[in-house]
C-alpha cells in the first residue's frame, strides 16, 4: 500500500510559549501557517515547546520550519550572560528547538529557519549571537520600531542583502545577487556554528542567511521574513519552492503516517 498517495506533505512549525491573561499558550504566527497551507499546499503541524519529547514527532514530518518570534535565544546556550535584560526570553522554546534542529539535521528532515530560526540553527550548531545590534558601531537599523504596525514593519524593505556569489541562494535567485529585504531583528549571528556557510550578508557585514553544508537536504536559515512575501516576491517564492522540492522528496521516503 502507498501510504503517501493523496496525502499532503506535513511540515512542522516551532511554537512559542506566550502568556495571555495569566495563562500560557503555545502558538505560532498565523502567517507561517498560511504559507504552509496556502502557498506550499502542505499540512502545518504545530510543535509545542515541550522539550525533548517533541523529538518524537520528527518521523512524521516531511519538513520543519523554525519560525520567527519576538523572543530571544537565552545566551546561556552559547556561554554568555544576558546583556539585554529587558528582552523577552522563552526557555521552553529553547529547550525544544535546539534539540529539534540537531535531530532534524541528523535525520535528513528539510529545515528552514526564519529570523529567530536562523539564530537557533547557529546556536544549535555551536555558534554565538550578537545580543543587541544597536550596540555595534556602524551597523544598520535592522529593527526600525518606528513603523506604524507589525504588518507594515514586516512588509517594509529596510536594507539590501548581498547573496554569496557561489552560494546556494545566489544560484536559486531569479533576481540577481542583491535583494532588498524586510529585516526585523535585534540579534544576529556573531560567530558561525559548525558546518555553516554564509549565504548572504547586509552592507554592514551582518550575516543574513546561512546554509548547513553537511545536510543531505535543504537546510537554510534566513534572517529576514520571506513568509510575508511568499506570494508576491520572486526570491521568496523561489526559496519556498526549493524547500518544498526537498519536502516532497522526503515525503516519498516517509514512514506510514499517524
């Protein structure tokens, strides 16, 4: 029996733990769900932040997206003290995503990290982060909190990124090696984790995209927000369809579903 016949691919989405009216909820931004369901034609599976227990879902996934979030990766995971005490941290998400990333790479699950997701990929692979880009001289404004709304901020093109000339993303790009992107982040990669290659940088030298060179399938991290332009921006469409190609390959090899 072909267990995959007629089935959509299943793509996991990492969740945050968010307080609402003194209760805690596990959730993800709706835009990630809409991209998976409407753009990729796949089934989104929300992965709660429950630590190592979440690893049991990996055999049932065809792909994994580490989502963006307002929270920061706790610097204790890369050997530093907190330098931004006013920031939001999510210990349960850290405990879940850092182990999910290494397990997904080990099992050949296609992986896309966006915003916090690229930072998690770097930390999971032994790298470190700049905790506050505003404290680094001559860096661009990668956050720009003065915009009117969250939606406006995520669609706004803040600065260029330069794709690495011989990189995976440059070969994928239908619009050349320079992109104008909707950057929205306080932290960024400082030292690269193992097996990571730089795929894009901002004009100030901040790393904006990476690829896991040892991964057997798609394993890319993006610092900006392609999910907000997945149906209108040529590069974003190319990125998600490249991810989907490896997701469909993984599905063809997938174990029986739930």
